[in-house]
């Protein structure tokens, strides 16, 4: 770490000021202590100007208000990047994004050489734990390094959801950490709680949904209730008074003030200014307010200082303890950046510098605002305030460091991609490219959101029309190739969906969502070689999902030993091992080991009970095993649970019909068939009914339902073949 003269002077002033404060009765901040509990609460996407603590009147946050009353409030705190992963890594490393190396939510992993706050505290004798609410903070990103306990049990990315929207309820996140927290009473600990609830989609639970017309505010009110639950727990455990508690956000939210509904694209104040509240042990300095601008990288040295934790000698850091600003302190330039428009849309990256009240935004068309007289940043003064323009334009340049397009693929995997034809002939951007200003692309950005809205609302034809129009004018928007593939899957055209994913991969080799899209589609279509090739490339990036796909590939190839090995690797590396446990159960069932197969499903049920994602077929599979073990009453309950959880899937109905028939409960079985057809009026349902009745030896009933299905769905190929299949089955000896 390189120390400048100015840095040395700041540290000297900081030490002197700390000694003065320590000597002054009620203004004392206390001495650093290795026994101080540290709680870091991050409420994702929370604008400071939407909290009563910062003067907002339209939402009630009694728990944050109570915390603020016993804390120091920083009136002007800023993020360095309006994206969840790189911003949280700046908090936990004390480094700007260019220095810790993670510039976007996807395609990056924190290098092992970068020391983290939790690692340093752990070396200092602390127990370290975290619970996060968003997929983008999963352990594969490197953020979990140094935590003894890290719960990221967020439902996995699948073929329908978008990465930034994969999240879990904040109350569930806190609940997942309670056992760990309860066990920390006798030792110093660091706990990081991440809440994602103010993030889109804004769907607060009741009573907040009904109470707030502004659903963003409703989610803030709900997040406040979770904060209240945590603080109540800390008080009950006798930890609160002794604790250092820091509440903050990683970035703000656009809320359409400059045409951006969410965040990531622009660097205006609404996306950068965040709440920052610091409660010292014994509530020292409670009620104080600091007006000097501060930044998120200041959190790192603050926690190290208060816990007497040695500062690492490696890495470039520009932050300083937040407590050095209690007397005002010198105003420093605060740097922020976003590469989101460049990496995702092929538009220019943006950079900003806040120096006091001046906010300079480095863009193809630069901007300059005065935050005191124009907090909404409506008037660009770049031409009339030439002195500030020249000064800030020069001052920002040392901060701007080039970022290569994220790939997260090592050379070995890159060769495999090239062998499959993904050479990257049109890399989205490179250093020196003249790229469009995102301000001038806001109409295109709204059209992209419109395509996603059509898709989420089930209007696939309109979603496809808008997506294809956008891709025709800018094929560099990788996210749209992913969206096009998802749309085509929903429309039933898997082959075209695969071609869309492959085209996206040709443009950006290594795009993880497209790798999995191709692998899963190939598996669905029976192209096992293609599925295996793409999953193997993804193993080092997202091992859990990759091993899960590979286990299914080997199962389809009837190589159960390799399928088992891959499934066990998936269990060890995935967020949610339910699917892998179901695979292991199927393998044991194929070997005739029914009890061991059931044991795996028992584990899966426990795992799935903690997950926000229900797995179709789990309870039906467990019911089948219980029936084979002659535990019919339990089997029936499992089939009924499956029907309740997944009423649109006919297989559980069919299994229950078979079970009822074996117990000679024929009237119940008959009634259930009618319920099944009513609940799932699709061609495949009639096929399932007919095949079930055929297996039961009821050929007339099977033919009746086959012809009923043919009458309703005359073009369905499966149903057209069904009567002949039933007749052929009827000629075979029946298994009784």
C-alpha cells in the first residue's frame, strides 16, 4: 500500500481527533475493542431521500428511526457503483471497483488475493456470518470468502427468471441466520445481513401492500420491520448496547427521475446517494449528524478501527474512518462508475466525481450539476461553470481505469468455446471504441423493458416482435439473445431457442446464462453431446448447475455411476441441492434400493422446505417410493401434497388414481380422474389418464378417455397414436 503525504497528514489528524474525543465525556467515541460485536445491515436499492430519517414523510420506518436516534447519521453518503455485487465488494474490501476488480453483477469473481473485511476480522478472533437475499451475491462470486457461516439459499437461476430479480424475502433471510446468531453470545462476532426487498419487482407483503400506494415505499416499510426483528433479537441476547451497528444501502433507485426506472444505467444522485447510519457501542454520539460527504469505502476502515483489527498492507484504498468526520473534516472527491450500459447494451460507460456540491459526470456528452441548488439535477451547467468543468474533468481522470468485457472463462474453457464455434467475432466493446451516450438511448432502454414486460405478462408474440426489432438494430445486446431464447421456449420452439442462445454466445462467448440455456435445451432435445460440452465449460463458473446438468446427461446415457458422481458434486456446490438429491434418489431406485432412495428424498424435502422455489415432482416421487414400501397412507398424503403444490401437473393425479385403485377405492379413483381433467385440460392429461387406466387393466376406460382427448385436440400427435397403443397394450398379459 502506497502512503502519500496527504494520507499521512489525514491519519495524524484522525488519531489526534480520536484522542480528543476519547478525553471528552459525552463526546467520547470509546476505545477500540476486539470484543465489540459488529452488525452490518445492507438494504439493497434504498434511496436515502425515501427515509424519514432523511426528511421523507410518505413512509413509516419506526425501527430505522429508533436506530437513528441512537446513532450517527451521515447526511451525504455515496455509492461507487449502482450495482449490487461490485458495490458490496467495495464495502467489504474498502476498495473502488477498479481496485477490487469486480465491475458488474455478472461475469466476475473476487480474486483470492483481495483481502476481505470478514477475513481480517476472523484473523482477529471474530466469528463471521452472513445471510444474503440475492442471487448476485451467491458464494460463487467470492463474496463468501472469510465467512464461517454464509447462507445464500436463494432459488437458483432457471430458464424463466432474470438474474437481477432472483431473490428471497428479507424475513426468510433473517430467519436462516437466527440459529447462527443465537450461538454467538459468548464470543465477538461480525454479522452481515443483506435485504433485497426494495428491489424490483416491488411486491411488499401485507399489510404493506395495502397500506402503500407507492410499492417501493411499501417494500421499504417491510424492510424496516425486518430490521426491527433483528434489533429485537440483539437486545434480547444482550448484544445491542455493546454492538457497532452500521445500516446502509449499496445504491439508490432511479424511479424514472431521469428516465431510468431502476438503476445501473446512470450516475445521477438518486442512484448514488444512500443512507448511512452508525450506532457506536453504548450509543455514544447518539443523535449526531455529519454533513461532510462520505463514501462506502469508508465503512471498511471504520470497522477495522473500532475492532482494533490490523489494516492489510496490500491493495489501494482511498477510504478513511467515518468517525474522523465527526468534527466536519476535509471534503474529498468521491468517485463512482457504471460499466452496465457498456457490458449489457454496447453503450458508453459512465464515470462521476462528487466534490462538495459539484457533481461531474464523464460521458460522451459530459454533465455538471450543483447538488445544493439543484438536488434533482435538472440543469446541466457544463457550459456556464467552466472553471468547475475544467477542474473536475482533470480530477476524475486518475480514477478512470479501463475494464475489459467480463468473461470469467479461463484459457482452457476459452479453447473449448472456440472449438464449438464461439470465437467472439463481434466482441461487444473494446478500449477506444466510440460508443453511444446512454442518455440518447433511453428510448431503446424503455423498449427493452417493454419486451421484458410482455414476456413476464405471458404475451410471447409481442415480446418476440419487440426483441427481434431491437436485435436487428443492435445485436450486441447480449441480454436480448437470452430473452429471445426464453420467449421461444415458451412458444414451444426449442430448436429456434437454441439457435438464439448460440448466436448470443457467438457474440459474447462465456455468457453464463446462454451456456446453460444451450445445455438445457440440448438435453431437452436429446442432443446429449451438446449438453455435455456446454455444461463442462460452465463447471468452473457455476459448478452447482453445471454438475446437475451433467448428472442428467449421464442418466440419459444409462451410466448411473457417472450420473451419481456428478449429482454428488452438484449437492456439494449448488445453492439448492433438491434436484441433485432427486437424481440420487432415482439412481438408487433404479438399483432397487428403495429405502436409500427414500432417504435422499427425505433430505430433499427438508432442503426444499427452506427454499422459495418448489420443485415439481418431489412429493410425487416420494409418494411412489412410499407406495413401493407398502406405506400407502403416507404415499397418499405425498401425492395429495404434490397436487396441492403443483395442480397443473397431471402425473401426481395419475399416481394417486393407481394407489386408490390398488386399495379398491374405485369411486374415489374415478372422481379423481374427472378432477384431473378439469384441473389440467391439456392434451397430455388425456394421454396420462389413458395410459394409467391401461396399466390398471381398464382398456375400455382407457379408450374412452383417449377418444375424448382426440375429440377435443384432434391435431395432437400423441393423442392420435393413443388408441392403437391402448389396443396393442390390451393384447399383452396384464400385470395384477
